[in-house]
């Protein structure tokens, strides 16, 4: 059943790319009859052939692996970012490897933190004060930013638009 599902998916992708069977076979480096058999669900291609087909169709090889049952959807999601990085022609190989290493280190760090329960629902580190409460007067807002409005609020000068778009200063006592 999986081979038929893969074949139907490949045929759909080939048609979306407006390629004939022969054009895709040539681009992927496989024979025309072999590709026809794959599309009809009679053959189950190797991961290497799937990768060649994906490259010729300009789609993710991981997507084809999922269709073929080689990879589950959850594993594919974990591979899509590195795959996108590796196919980006605007960065060199060293930059690609560094980006992938950084991405993987963030994933590991977040997985370890989630397992340890170190982040609250807003993604903040669980850094509580002596009374067990979060320091809401932290200089950074929930996005890690310290903007001018934060400083104005702390100084009691909250500016809000008044009538006809004019600003009103809440510290003005008229």
C-alpha cells in the first residue's frame, strides 16, 4: 500500500512541476520504465533514488521519505530546518555547518529545559526572586526587550493617545 501512495504522490508532484515522465526520469538519473513502475506502485525505490527524485522535483527528500514510510512525520519536522540550510546557495559550506550546529544546540538545550521543567508557559527561565515570585520589574519585557515605553511606565509617565490623536500625559495634574 505504501508504494502506491508514494507513486501517486510522485505523479502528482511531477505534474505540478509540469514535467513529463521522461523529463523527470532524465533529471533524476533513472530509467523511464523504472520511474513508471514507481508511480504505479510496482517498485519501492531506495532512499538514494528518492533523494534524486526530490532534487529533480525541487522538493524535500524528507517529504518523499515520509511518503515511502522510511521516515515518520515527526522525524521529518526535525530535519526540515537543516535541509533548508543545506540547500541555501547564498551561504558557504562552513556557514551552513555552523548554523546547523547552533540550531541543534538550541534544540538540545530546549529539550533538556523542557524535561527539567525550567521554563514557564511564556518561555521565560524559571528565575524567581526570594519570595518565589517572578521579578516583574525586570528591565526586559517578555520578548527580552527593553524599550522606551517600559522606562516611561516605570517613571509614571505612561503616554497614551488622547482625543483626536493627541498624546496625553497621565502625570499631568491639571
